[in-house]
């Protein structure tokens, strides 16, 4: 049983009864897959940024549960359901902000409860993990079409778009969320240029997004975040298109640090702002963005690059990984279920009730 073929860059591969992850820390210089055989090692991979992007983290964690089930059943075929709880807890603690992680683990736990206590659970759980992977790929394609249609319907000015961080094949199970919309829109001739923020401190825009777009022969210009306002003012930008790690019940969005700044700049310059994310990213249990836990990482990510110290030794560092963009700065949220324009709680509830808004 193999994971789906995304027909593009594959960050997550299940083959030979193991999980293989494309090490995104060393792209684009090296394309190296690391092999994982335990849930604990998978949790380390998520924490250490071998794999990143909310949908990809969720898919990876699901495969981690498969590996945990194999090990737990081998140790004790009657008590595996009890012992696997520890591995699932380790996976859940790997990243606190990306709600897809908890969504995927919850789905795997529900499958576990349905299984017999004394039968090998690996194949049943592997089937569930692959379904999670396949559903993300299908969602990417649907969101790509929805988002491209919105851009086409509003195309009264610029044919360029700006994006932030990486939301492509590397961050998902398929063609991407925001980058999936961009790919679809470019293929249809709706847009003709992409402006990619470099995205400090991990440089996902320069290392990953620019790399993906260049592989697809989509025209891309790389810029530092500080140039975003100038580019919006002087270039034909019609949309800022980003992904999300968590969306709350009122439509607030947590995404890579710097997204909030882009939304403020977009509103000032009359540039529309689109968030693209699967419905698994929506956390209706949280009232607003104020309830979202914001992960902070170590100072080394800010003061150095690839081991080269850039800042004075001992300087105090603030390194939040995400920020929250208020719903009133967002023109549209695109999901595989449908589209929410000018999001608020009522519209988000309608979306999650499975009634399409598009």
C-alpha cells in the first residue's frame, strides 16, 4: 500500500513500509529524503522543520501513528491501544500552532477505537493515513480552482500576486494551498508573475517557494519582506495570497510571521488579501485569534544563518513563528468546502455546516 502520487514535488512518501520525508532544511542545495521508522523520530522531524506546513505536518503525523502502532503491537499485541497513547502524545507536542496536526491525530485515534484489541492494526491505520493524504491532494485541486475563479472575476487591474512563506507541494500532500491557487491561475492565464517574500528566519520563500515556482517555469521575483510595501505601490499586484496554520471561528488567521504585516500593507494599497487552507485548518473551538497559542522558537534562528553568526553575542531575541491576521483584513478565505468572503463567525459556521458558499 503506497501513498498517493502528487504529480509534483513530493515532500512525504510512504514506501517500503517506512516514511520518507524530503529534508526541507537543506533545500534547494540538496534534495535528500530521510527515512523514519518510529513515531518519536517523526515527531523530531516535525519539531526540527524537516517537514513543515500545516497540511504536511498533519499527514506526516498520521503516518507516525502507523509506525507507532507497528511498534506497540509488536511489543504487546493485547495492550497496544494503551501503549500507543504515549506515542500520539509525543506527536501532538511536536508543534503547538498547526491545528491540522491535532485534526489528523484525532482522526487516527477514532480509527484506533474501532479496531479489535488483538488484531494487527497497521494496515487499517495505514489505509486511514493514506486517505488523509489523498484527501489533502484532492482539496488542493479544488481550492486551486476556487481561488483562480475568484482572481479571474476580480481581474480589473494587476496580473501579479504576492505570496509569503511556502504553501506548495512541500507544505501539503499535493499541489499546495496558496501556491495551488497560484499554479492554477497561471496555467489558466489569469496571472503572469509572482512576488515571493523571502520569509525570515527560515527563508521558506527563497529556498522553497522560489524553487518550486522555477521548477514549474512560473515567473517569480524574490524580495525581502521590507520591500513588500514598495512593490505593492510600484508594481501591478492584484492579490496577496497566503496559507494558514489555524483559522478561528470568527475568521481570524494564524500564519507564518509577517502575514499580518502584509495584510495591513495590502489594505493600505488597495490590494486584495486571500487566505487558502483546507477546512481541517479551521478550529471552531477557538473564538478568535487571541485564543491561538503562538509558538516561539530559539534565538539561534534569528542571530545566525547556517551556523554563521550575524548578530552580537548575547543579544535578546523575540522569535514568534506565527502572527494572527484579523478577519477584517481578509477579503476571502478559500477552502475545499467553499469560499468565505469578508469572513465572520456566521459565515464560518455556514461553511463548516458543509453548505458551500461558492
